[in-house]
């Protein structure tokens, strides 16, 4: 129902979004994954008609929205990266204001406010000023405000940045429910791959303004089907041993932590024998070995040589 | 529109900082200035006490008689003659001056001693008096001729002041000028070399009964009010900047409301807030300091009219500032405005010092500021509730409104499309 065609945005000398073509089908939950500065927010601003593309097009039901953004704006519920709320007003007053902007009034307005407040679980604290809320609660109202006009598509720009795990789970659960139970189409932007992995059917991975990979989670992970991730835990830190292990022939990538080491190796490589051999030589004790199925994080690592948090 | 208005006004009422600036500060200033400078307006300020010699070289009785004889020769009806003669006697300028100087208010401020010219000048030399008021020969006659028959020339009062006594003599001059204004003659003061000021009196008979002047509370209630309404402009612009930074503005755009609705709501909100602010300032001042007579409907109607026009003009100013703030995407606009521009406007508008002594150019600029024009409208209404006298300043305010609106429309970022 919604697509972008070779969407490009240039700010002076930075190419923030470069030739991005996305597609959103009805009822789908799509993830836009990429590290900070990848161009996610810029892409979303263009999709939601807030920013004019340098070139390319955004289409809703096959019709360009650049000239007449009205239809798109009616259909979209946008949750911006920032808390786009009046801090000096209560959650209830914020929702009332945004509801009235969309022409709601009277009983209908009150009903809708009640519904979205229930949705984000803040019905009993709606009278408090937004500035007195925790970061997580503010994020929840931020979502509620985007839901006031019963949008068909929910576009979220890193809605979980800087919030406590409990609020985060609540928010993710809410979005999941909206998508699964109410058929809401969702475009979810994040640099947390766990979230995208948990929430989305299909994923676009962005880096440096470009989409570098796309497809269902399974398809993306198949990129790594010829690889395995081995995660080894030791009783303490052994920098020399870690270095040695990283240099074993065949190891494609190594990522050392305090007491653990993550190695990406070709499928079928016989690593364990040499691992225990080297460990013994260094007098190290292996406390845990775990062969992981690849994550989207690993996919990103493979594609770019960097982690999402870099 | 309603949603925007309610939200904007609610936000302002919750902003303690803005409320202090918009209400508490002007009210405090009205109270402080009203009390401490009461003397300048009514004369019980001991600190300014000065000794003044009054030298009369004028023969009052002779002057009145001459004028009355003059009336005889005009061939008027018996009654008219009688009335004019009566008037000449009761309106004698010198008597009025004397009673002013002897009045309770002035006598606390200025100690008047009548003496001959030579002695007065000696005393001035010896600094035992601070100034001399000279009522020149023929004063009564020419003043009355002027008043009753509109004869040109007019009478003059002279003030001689000792060197270095200038602040005090300024007060004296303004009192005399006030005297002139009190009987509502046209007046002008021209300062001469050697600290000599001349108060010229000329004018017509028809205005002689309008005996009104202003109290310090009236003066400062008006001048502070017209100054502090300007802060509503920066408050509203600051709000717009916050909306832009916090991306609430984006949300508003997403609702697909016409962008101009946003701008006009800001203007209307500002105007509404200004009107509330003015009502509170005038109301509280009257309630606590008995600044204005509370029971005159006509008087308050005029004040309300001027306040509405002033409120609308600040609304237009706010629209202009909002447009500019959104255009440059910075809160520097309201910051500069409230830190500097307002003081400047208040100064040229006459909120700090009366503009009587200012150069013509400053007075002209001041008369074109919304606050300056409103100030003179308020003052003129307070001294003489005549609607016709309001048309000048109010028309100027309206023209300035149109300018502000045009500038606002030119600057406002048209983000209606996918821009
Ligand atoms: N208004 C702007 N002006 C100039 N550069 C911008 C602007 N907005 C974003 N950028 C740049 O574009 C790139 C992408 O930014 P953004 O879309 O915010 O990335 P993300 O949301 O993925 O973190 C960054 O390099 C950023 O510095
Ligand atoms: Mg971003």
C-alpha cells in the first residue's frame, strides 16, 4: 500500500538517504534497522511528508504524495524520535489537543482518548504533567498521540531509545498487539536488532544512507547459512589466548569481550579440538561453549564489518 | 482554532516565569513607582524641596480691568458682557498660578516667597533661593486676551534657576508646565541659554473648565501596562520555537491543518492574553491603589476600546515574531526582543520618561510604536474623554498592525506541501 521509489535526500554535502526503495504491504510489520546516522530518520521524515526528497518518490496506493500530502497524513500515525508533546500539559490534555486537531470532539474524542490511554497503560495517570513522567511513560504517550486519529499505518522512529526495560517491553508488546490483533501496518525503526527481530516480519537494513540488505528475517539470516557463531566463555580474561584463537586458520571474525570470545567460523569447521588444546596450553578454563544461530546483528556485522552500536 | 487557543493560553498560565514577567513585574513596578514618585505628581516628596522666589511685575487688577474695558468696547449684549467680565475675573491666570503654588501638593515641594526682582536676583546669587519665577508685566492682560479673544502672542512665565540646580529646576518647570496643562492650554517650553525656561501660555476659552491631571499611579499603570504587553509577543514566539524544537510542530503539520491557522491562532492567543493582562493590571491597580474611578462606565468603555486595539496590535506583532522565529529556527528572536527591543520600544514610546523634552524624531518614532500610540491614547482619554482625539493614535496602531501582518505572511514558512 505504501512504497518509496529511489528516495534520496542530500543535505549540503551529506547524502543522508541514497536511492532507497521500500515497500509496506497492508498488515505487515516491517523493520528498518541501521546504526545511528544511517539515514533512518531522514527516510521516515520523507515518507511521512515532513521533508521534501531531493529526488525519488513516495507513493500511497500507487499515488504520489509529494504534491498532495493530505491522504498520506490521514493514513499515517507517526511516532517521532523525540518526545513530541507539550511537557507542561498532562497526557490527557496533550491527547485532547491532538485529537481536536484531527477534528475529534465531544464524546468521540473522550472515547478515543480513553482507548489510547488504555492501550499504553496510562489511564490512571493521565492527569499528571508530561514533564513529571518517566522517559518510558513519555514514550508511551508519544505513541498514544500518534494513535488518536485511528491511523492505518504506524511509523515509529526509534520509539524505545533511552527507556527502562519494563516500559520497553510494554511498548513492544503494545506494538505487537496492534499489528497482530488489529491488523495495523507497522514500520519500525531501530538500531536494536533484538527489537526488530522480535517484532518484524520483514527487515530493511540501512547503512550510510543505503539499503544494504532486505528480506524476511529468515532470508537475511540465510546470508550467514554458511557460517556459525561460536561463543566461548572462560573463567577469566586471557588476552593472549583470545588473540591466538582469533588467528586460527579459518576464523572469519572475532569479537572479544571481558571473559568471552565470539568467533564466526565457516560451517563444519572443526574448531573445538584446537580450542581446548590452546586453552590447556594457556592454563585457561573454558566454562561455557555455545554455538549460536546467527542474529541480525551478525548479519549486519558480516555485511559491514561493524556492529550496530559502532 | 479553538484547540490551538485553549492550548496556548493554558501553556502560558502554567509558565510561572512568563506569568511573573507579564503580571507580577509590571504590577510591582506600578506599586513601587506609583508610591515613590507620587511627589512628582502630587507634591509630597520632601527630597525635592526647593526655595523659590515669586516675582510679580504684573498688576493683576489692572490687567483684569483692561480686559473688562476691552469687553465694553465690543458691543456685545448685556448678558454676554457680564459673563465675559465675570470670567475674566475668575479665570485670572495669576490667581490660578498663585493658588497652584500655594496648594497643598506644591507647597510641600516648593517653598514660595514673594519678593521684588532685585532682591530675588540677589538671593539667587547667594543661593538662598533655588529659582525665580517671574510673572512679567502685562501677564494677566495678555493671557486673558489670549484666552478670551484668542489674541495671538500669549503670556509668558519665566523661570530663572541657579547653576547646578538643574534637576530641581526641571521639576519646577514641569510643575509649571503641568499648571499650563492643567488648565489645558496649549503650551510649549523652550529652554533658553543660562538655565532660563519660558512657559508660554496661549489658547482658547472653551477648554478652560477641563481641570484634570494625572496621578503617579495613573501614569505608571498605563506606561508599565503598554510596555509589558510587549512581552506577550516574545512569550508566544518562544512557545512556537519550543514547538518547533520538540517536533510538536511536526505533529501539528501531520494533522494537515492549514499552516496559516496555526499562525493566526498564535496571533489571536496573544491578543487574548494581552487583553486579560491589561484588564488585570488596570483592575488590580484600581482595586488596590484607587488609580481610576471605578464607577464611570464611559471612562472604562474608552479604556477597553484602546485596550482592544492594543491587544490586536500585539497579536499582529506576535504573528510577525512567530513567523520570524520559525523561519530562522532559533529562539534568538524572542530573546533579543525581550532583552533589547522591548526596552527600546518602551523608551521611545514614553514608558520610562515623558517624551515632552525629547527630540522630535524620537517622538515621531514613538508615536508609531503600538505601545507609544496606545500610551498617548490612554493619556489623552484620561485627561479628556473625547473619542475624536483617539482616532489619530488608534489609526496609527492599525496601520502598524497591517505592516506586522504583511511581514508575518511574507516570512511564515509555507510548509503546507511536502516541504
Ligand atoms: N537537517 C539536516 N541537515 C544536515 N544533515 C542532516 C540533517 N538531518 C540529518 N542529517 C545527516 O544525515 C545523516 C542521517 O541522519 P539520520 O536520518 O538522523 O540518521 P538515523 O536516524 O539513522 O540515526 C546523518 O549523517 C546526519 O548527520
Ligand atoms: Mg534517527
